[in-house]
């Protein structure tokens, strides 16, 4: 891994501004216990660059894909009034159960952005519970692409990780994944 250290003169060269060295006052030398001069420690390099960049399309939307069980959600997020549309229908109609709507709005609650973004998403596959989890995953991903600063709280809540739990497959010689057929003594 290469170590790319930059100084103020490199920054001035990038911006095209002439870096005028400021006259520094000579510091008094420090000595150790033996009377030997001690070299000053280098100043720590502080980066003001954001860790990630904002990723939006030509319409000003952030796009992300969310997955859960067999469901896949394609999510577009843009600033707005907080309206969430799923497969062309309002979220109250598509996800009739309040618990599913609560799952969808969790990323906005953690990021403290309730009612600030409009969401348009299309969901395919799975059932309603898996689809709600997929939309939550997609909203979380899109939110961190639109506002990279929110990545830390959303990641700490565990919303950026795809929930890999799925139904276990049925095995041969069994009634279900692990359930055996009824045992008969005689």
C-alpha cells in the first residue's frame, strides 16, 4: 500500500494559487536529559476530505439496490416531502401492516431525516416481509450515497449489511428442512 502524504505546497499547486511560505519564528530548541538536542515531532496531517463522494444521477437522485430473502428492491431517493412510492402505489396501500411501514422508515429515523426525502422503488420477488426488508436495505444504501456523512450512524445501526438469513432447503428423507416423518413403534 502506498503512502500518499500531501503538504500545503501540494495543495497550493493543485489549486493554482502561489504558496507563499509564512515566515516562521525560530522555536527554542529542546534538550533531553543528557543535554542532546531533540528533534521536533512532525505535525499530524489532518484531512478535510470526505471519506466518500456524493453519488447522484442526472435527475439529482441517488440509486441503490436492496436485497432480503428472495426480494430485490431498486430504490431512487431524492429530496422532497417524505413520500414513499412502492411499485407505483403509496406505502400505506402496498404495505398495509404498520410494522412493515415501520421497518421501511427505520433508516430515516436513525439518520434523523424523517420527511426530508421522497422514495420511489420497485420491488420484485419474495413476500411482503422480505420486500419491506429489501426496501429498507435499498433506502439505507441510497441515503449514504446521497449524504456520505450519514454512513456512520446508518452502518452502526446495521442497515447497510444485507440480511443473509433465508429459508433452509428441504432435505431428502425429511418432511421439511429438519422435521422427520412420524415414527411408528409397530
